[in-house]
């Protein structure tokens, strides 16, 4: 890889994978209730893609335990190493999510928790269009998107000894891009977790053919 943005994020997560995992609550009520809401509308065993799955906690593990056929994608080898141990029932792929290719209609749902924020934002629309294509009719997209725009990096994220980079848009732009990608938005609203972080929790659907 010779893209400095991606390289910084990938190597950054390689270095902070354990510290980041230590911040995660496997029973995070906000995440689990959003997953449960999505799961209620999926057939048993549906194929679910987790983009930027990290160490797999809480989302990938919850989805696998619920009986879905889960594929986790991340480009950090260290994150994937943790995920393979913590979620032995899922399939993991090391890849840049923007470079993935799947047949149209491969998945019943796609989730992306706290991960699209690291993709260069001029690529977000193309990524959302791909996600829409990968979903079958009625397929669901569950994501934590952002309320404010930001483009920049921290040379020592959380004092963990690694730089990190973020690139994202405000809520209105995120919602506009989802609609332009063809999604029907079921909700896109600010929700604050026990960690006091507020994200634009978004559940969107690919319409059934009329
Ligand atoms: C903040 S962590 C979130 C991990 C997990 N989804 C969670 O909620 O705990 C972001 C993850 O996205 C991954 N990531 C960022 N950009 C990516 C890209 N372009 N392709 C694949 N993975 C990426 C990082 O390596 C990292 O593991």
C-alpha cells in the first residue's frame, strides 16, 4: 500500500489494537439494541458483512452468536488477529473496505461501527453505493456515522503512542449521500452511549423492487 492516509490508519490500529479493545464494552447497550432492531428484520442465518470489524467486539461477536453468517473485514492484521480469537464462528478478510468486490445482493445486512470515519471522505459516496449494491432487496445497513465534519489527524491518539487519521462529514451530508446511494432511511439520529460519545446512529434499507 502506498497511500499515506490508509497506511497511517492501518499501522495505527496495528499498534493500538489491544488498547482500543480495552475500551470496548461487550454488552454496550446502545450497540446491542441497534443490532437487535436490525436483526428482527433479517431471516435466520442471513449473510451479514461487518466493515471495519476491528477486534469483533461487540458487533461481530453478537451477530455470530445470533446465528448470522458473518464476514468481518478489516485492514489491520492485529485487529483481525484479536477478532479471529474472539469470534471463531465468523469469517475474516484482510482488505481495504473501499477495494472490496462482492456480487450484487450478496448480503442481507451490512454493519459499519466507527469505521467509515477513517476512509477519506471523498470516497464515502462511492463506498455507500457499493454497500447498497452488495445488499439484497430489503437489505439493511446499520452504521455509526458522524454529526460534524472533520478532516485531520492526531499524532498520538489517546496517548497510545500511534498517530490516527479521521475524515468525515456532517449529519446532513451523510444523510444526503445515503439517499443518493439509493437508501431509504429508517432512522438517522444522534444517540449518546455510556461512554458519552454521540454518533449519528443510522439504519437504512435498500428498497424492495416496486
Ligand atoms: C474505531 S475501529 C472500530 C472497530 C469496530 N467496528 C468497533 O466498533 O469496535 C475502526 C476499524 O476500522 C478499520 N478500518 C479503517 N479504515 C479501513 C478501511 N479502509 N478498510 C478496512 N478497515 C478499515 C480499522 O483498522 C479499525 O479496526
